[in-house]
C-alpha cells in the first residue's frame, strides 16, 4: 500500500515538475511573440519607405513568357521586396529576450541565418540583373548540403541527441524509420532543409500566401516542440522526449509574432514582399525545427500545402521536358494555375491557408501516441 502511494506520489511530483517547466516555457513564448510582433510592427513602415527609396523592387517573370499572368501582377511592379529582413530581425529580437540557449536553439538559428543570407544574395542578384534568375540553384543546394553535413558533425558531440534523430517516427503508426549510417542522416537532413526552404520559396507567389500558410505549420511545430521537450508531457503525443526541445517553441512563437505583424502589410494588395530573404529562411527554419523535434515525416502532412506546391512545379517541368512540351497545369506552381483559371488571389490565398490549417491538424492527429 505504502509502496503504491510512494509510486503515485513520485509520478505526480514528476508530472507537476514538467507542467511547471511547461508553464515557464509558455510565459517565455508569450514574451517572444510580443517582442517580435512589436518589433516587426515598428520597423516595417519605415523600412518599406527606405526600400522604395533604394528601388529594391520585386522582379516578375517576363510578360512575353506569361502574358496573362503579367496582366494580374503588373500593378505590383514597384512593390519593394526583401521584407524578409523584417521577419528575421524581429524573430532574432524576440528569441534573444526569451529563449534559454541550448544546442537545438543554436543549430536552428544558424540554419535560419544561413538561408536568410542566401536569400539576401539571391534577391540582390535578381534586382541588379532585373531578372527572376538569381543565385544558381546548384550553388544554393551545395551550401545547404554543406550546412547539413556541418549540423550532423556538430551533433556527434552529443551522441544521445544524435541517436534520437536516427530513429524518425512514422505518421499514424508506432513505428520508426531508422536512418544510419551518418552519411544517410546527412542526406536525409539535406532533403528536409532544402525541400522545405525551396517549397516555401515556391509558395511565395501571391500576397500573404507563404506567410499565411506558414502560420498553422508553426503552430504544429509548437505542439511537437513542447511535447517532445518534457518527459511526462511527451506522453501526450510522442513516446520519446528530447530535453531542451521546448526552447524551439519559443523560436516558433517569435516567428509567429513577426509573421502576424508582417502580414498586416503583406496581405492584398501587398505593400511589401518577403522575397527570397524571407521565404528561404522561413522554410529552412520550419525544416530544421521539424528535424530537431524528430518529426520531419509529420511535416510532410502538416506542411502539405508546401509539398503540393513543390510537386506541381516538379510535375510541370517533367511533363514539359519528357512529354513533347505538354503542360499539366496552366502554370506552376499550383497557385498560378488557379489564378489563370479565374480565381482572385485573395480567394486562393484564404483557401490555401484553410487547407494548411486542416493539414496541420491532421499532422497532429498523425502523431503515433493517438494510435498506439
């Protein structure tokens, strides 16, 4: 009797300890969101004026190539780009005042800043050349491959942490995908990092589209980060826990704050675009956090809008090259197909965001604790 009482007392003591830690993380998430939101809200208007003064304007595809689409987008010709600087700066500010630094936080932010730097170079190259072709794709991929290798090599100093990432939960099951040796883990991380950054970049083609679709995905990542970061709360959605992962939720909250403030100016008709500076870094951060929470396969579901957009582009290119220049869609990525089909971009954006929210919810349901 006393033995069972002792066990229950210990169990509730551990649970209370985890819930207390969770409450502290939630407080810091609120702080990160608030600081990031206020920072972005304050700096966006003057930065819009400054970017206009510098004539750092969005470059669109040539009207000879896509005459019908140019008619829709011609009024946006003088809209400033590189607004991703706002998102990155506000995110770093919100994170800095609220996060407790650990290995996962450093890796996530380094990946974020690296892809933001790639985006800045890409945007400036496009503006300078007045072309949609910026940094060569192979150079971007090479940098992301080197970054993936560097992350895995750095994690070798934390064998217990690295071991967690070698067994990836499979959605809707209690099974794991084992990824060994290390070279395969590097390749896997590369696909996660490059896939998410480039798919978010492809989605960023309508006012508020990438921004709005990313928000539900970040909420999904917050759920996973909080759950996997605390031993007892991990039981709610996952059978494994990774100490320190709760801090990734603080970063997600900071990004959300920046995106909400940015969306005020990015919604139709957009006063500023995030550019590759914003989309590549945002996608990379989503990908690396999914990897660090050990749920990248669930991100395929939760971030399904980004997956669909990327697949539509791949299928279009494949069909054009190998099937006598046939096109599956009127134009790729998919949002442009709907645009040329007569849907107004606000309707496309709102519906894509709704679908993104639904898929993020399905991603949560796919966590294997619901089915084990």
